[in-house]
C-alpha cells in the first residue's frame, strides 16, 4: 500500500519542514531543496501536488499489500536526478549518504533511537518509472502557479511577456552510418542467439557465435578505415569491402532464418527474446539492402527510408542550419518562458517544423494567461500564425523570413518591436541553462523514458528558478536583521 508521506515524528527524526539548507552554498541542490521545502510547507500546493501524484500513480494499485516508496520521495528524487544531471548511481549514493537530501526525503534520523532507512538501487530505478509525461505536465502547472503566486508575488491583472524557441534534446546514440547500423543489427541477433544457447544447452549449430561476431566486426572496421583514408582506386576497394560485408551478413541472415524455429518458447522471457530476434533479423535485411543500394549501386537513399538508430528508433536527423553542430540527432523541444524565466509550456516536436506548432501552443496558453507580448524567431513565422496571434494580444514579435515589404519593414523598425526582439534572447539563456542541467542529451532508453526525462527536467528547472528567488529573499531578510541588530 503506497502512501503520500508518513513520517513518524519522534526525538530521533528530523522533520522535512526544518530541513537545514546552507544559504551560503551556491550549488543548485540548495536552490531546488529550498523550493521543495516551501512547496511542502504550503498546505494548498502540497495538497494539489499529492492529489496529482495519487490520481496517476495509485489509480491502478490496491490498498493492500507491501508499502511502496512514498509519493513525496519519488517526486523529490526525480527532481534532484535531472535537476542536478545525476546518474542513478550518484542519486543512489545521495539517498543513502547526503544528510540534507535524506532529511528532505524524510528518512534522516539522529545517531540514536532509530535504525537508519536505506534505499536500494533497483528500488529507486523502479519507482522513477512510475512517473509519466502527463503527470509531470500537470505538476509543472502547479509548480509554475506556486512560483507566480507565492514567490514572485504576481499581481492578478499583471500581463505576461512571453518568449518561445526550440532546440534539440539529443538521444544517446553513436553517429549513424549504414555499415555500423548493420553491425548493430548483426551483433544483437547474435546476442539473442547466445541467450537461447546459454539457457538451453541442447540447441546445436551455433558453436561458432564468437567467430561470426569477430568476422563481421572486422569487416565493419575495414569499411570504416577504407572510407576514411585516400589512396589509389579507393571506390573499387570500398565496394570490395562492402560486398564482402554484405555477403557475410546475408549468410548470417540465412542461417538465422533456417534455425530460428529451434529456439524454444517456454517462458514469457523466451517469447520476448524471440520477438526481438525476429525484429533484428528484419532490420538486418533492411540495412543490407540500404548499404547495397547506396555503395554498390550508387543510389541516393530517400530520407524517409533511413534509420538513425536501431535502438532509439524515435531519433530524428535535425539540421537547423548552424555551423557547429551542423547536424543533431534527437528530438526538438519547444519551450515558452515568461518574464520571470519560468517555463509555462513545452512540447516535444514530432517531425514537424517550428511554424506548424504556434497555434497549438497558443491554444494551450492564451486561455490561462493574460499575454501582453509574445516573441518568436524567424523559424516560427507564417502570415497566418502572425495574424491569428494578433487577434489575441497587443504585440506579436515574429520577424518575417526573407525580404519585408514597406509596411512590414516599418513595423520591425518600431522601438517597441526592436526592444522586445532584443529581449527575446533571454530564452536562449534559459535553453542554455536547461542544457547545462541535463536536458542536452537524454541518457534514458526508449521514447517513453525520453519524454519522462524531458518533463522532469522542465519541472526541476522551474523549481531551481523558484528556489533561486527564495534564496535571494532569505539573504535580504538576513541582511536586514543584521542591520537592525
């Protein structure tokens, strides 16, 4: 039975509300901790956060059984993991060794009176998976509302100055080429064959798995070396190496196709392994075809036929027209920030351009916020986008792509337009901070985990901004008390 939070207060336990935070420390952990303590102590927002956590995490669980990790602990661990760009190993260490963090989790005790609570690595890993993208979007709205009302003291009639931009959150993959993607497929088929052979020793015909792996890897390396070097008859030598590699891969596919039925399916794990084996056989055939068409036949492969990872299949090839890096591999993330530098809205872009998501963002934001101005860069421009937004707000800063006519040129030379266009660069600073706090590259595997990682990163960023403001206020209050004394 999982609970919100239950701390048996006694002489041996430190209460969360009295978590000791070093105001002189400049580490980001102190700012996130300050924000979390303020949220925990605020009964209104505390209740809202726990209601959201309960509605998503507990909706399919029973009220009986072994107690799981408290909802508060799951929430706090997630914010620290992405907000500080921690690995699970470092988070595991902090959960069991960092006194301030343990007090924030509600498990830190004095040196007497109660046995210390410790978290296992797998327990942390499994509980992080309970958070979903939808849950975290709702939590982010609550966190932003808390920041506006309780920390930045936003007035009810105050108008927002919004800025929107996008950047790429990269996947953790190697640079894709046809021949190394083919090697990935071949080695994974051999991995699954190895799992079956180890589990069922009666399987025959696969005694030379290591030799298959060695020969395919050597062929892959020779292609890379030939392609990267010069010399006489380079194209002929490259085609010869590729032909050998393709022949060897075809022999592997033929052997797998003939013998895959000998692998038994006696358990659920066997069924999953068999499905994955068949998937990688299909991908091997696909990449043999791509490599043969591109190198041997000299074809240009259409972009929609290419794959950029056989593991992170959601990965896109994104060319934003910049010199460094010229190409990024991952997913584009669009964020909208306000004049307090809080992220009000975000969206992972699914094979769409910047100009195609403007109306969808406006539909989510304009019903909830009174917008005075909204700035974009040229990538978001379209005539219909600008006209529709101008119906909802006084100023829309959306520079036109290409040459402007006389009216557009006059509009873009107005002092108010120029001022807000210059202020738009603040969103680049927000993006840079997101990248430095872990949202430059996602270490988690799978698209579901990618979306979760991004959503936690947005929440952690907002908590950090709120905590930074609380820290400034606490330092000013300390200074006033010293002057008064």
